[in-house]
């Protein structure tokens, strides 16, 4: 798996037609390994299920990230195929997610997913919230 993965995909709308859209989500190799571990632990098939990457109002700086393993995408999700799994992004989160790099880091202080977001105009020390 490459350290960066930029995907072009086809998105089906409700009428069954396809339109081309682009979403850049960079998932490091370390993050991809951890996502696959979580999917396996939750018995979610990578053929259908995947990782939901979302932005929600809240957090210290106005927005916070959310990562969830889900069985299938919602009807209005954009689906980006990574090597080994899919990433689901809802329409609201799309404007904030494009260009984000998701990594998984381990240190003496703990381990977890981190986000590098070029759309962020600031954040706080918690590392999981931002403003745009």
C-alpha cells in the first residue's frame, strides 16, 4: 500500500445514474492496518462495509472528527475505495474531508488516529477538533 492514495470514483445518485466526483483522502499504511484490524474484530466484510470518516459540529474548536466501522454506506455517501477497504463520507463532511491525511500513531502517551487537514484554520491541543 502506498503512503498516499488519491481516488477517483463513481458515485451513484438516487436515480441510479452515475456522476464522477473526486475526493482526496490520504490513509497512511499504519492507519490502513488499524482500520482492517477493527473491521475484522467487528466482523465487517471489506467487500461491503468500511470506515466512515465524518465531521460533526462540536469539539473544542467548532468541529470534531468521527471514525466508525459500518456494515454498508448510506444512500447519499461518497464511497472511496482504499486498498483493502472502503471509506464512506456523508455530504456534510465532504467539504471538510477532502485533502485530509489520516494516520495512526503510537507513542509513550498512547496511540490513536490523527488527522492532518489542509482545510483547517486552527485547532486545539486535543488533536481531534478543528475549525475551518
